[in-house]
C-alpha cells in the first residue's frame, strides 16, 4: 500500500507542475515607466518650469501659489482652464518648481495655450505674471515664470466713504438754498 501512496503522490506532483504558468511574461506598463521593446513611455504630457518672484521678499507660511495652463484661443470669450496646480507654500520661498500634466485631447493644433501664475495670501492677490507665456502648441513644454508685485488698491472701509466728497474738495457744490438765484433778466 505504500507504493500506491508514493505513486499517487508522484502523479499529483507531475500534474501540478504541468498546470504551472509557462507563458511568456507580458509587460505591464505603469505611469511613467517604459515598456520593453517600445520606445515611447506611457506618461501624461506636461508643462514644467520654475516660478520666480522678482523682489526679494519672504512669503508668509499661508501663501498660496497657483499655476494655470489655459486655452485663450477665442478673443471674445474667457480662457478655458486646461490644468491648474494650487499649492500652499508652507513657509517655502521662491523659486518654486511646478509640473502641470494636461490632456492632449483638450488642445487643438492652432490653439493659443498660455501659462500663468499668481501668489495669494488670505485671498489677497500679491504677485502675478506680467507677461504672456505661450506653451504646448509651439513645442515648448518647459517655461519659467517671473512674478511681480500687484500694485496696492485702496479699498473703502466705511460704507459710503467712496461716494462722500470731502468739504474741501474743489468739486464740492454748496446747497442750492445758500446760493441766491440770478436777478438779471
């Protein structure tokens, strides 16, 4: 009976080894990896660069950098945002590196694709790009941005302060009851 057990064990081992996977390995691509035997990589196209601030200034930890890739092809319509990256600086200072992946299906051959950036603190705009940087359609996928300070704009703090004219203003008009009517005909 022991021979029977040995023979059945050997037959079972042969059967199991025959069921083993003997097929060739099929490459499974991952994002950004290269598949063996192919020259193209499977990664999303992107625009990259560095955002610089023209002035030497220390940004607070709650500063927010926003880099935007937009399609401004239509002159009489607002630009369409294709990709946007919003990052809290967490105390880091310029220069800031960025990578904006985009979907190439969203871009037409004659499109005007623009890259811009801004820095805000507590919702207040502090720095912006002042020049238009055209990317993607001209083959440019790397572009550095220079941010300049936004001029301060005084905002009235009292309701009606914007409409009241100071009494010493040259445009101040006296009430009609204090000015006599002309007497000559």
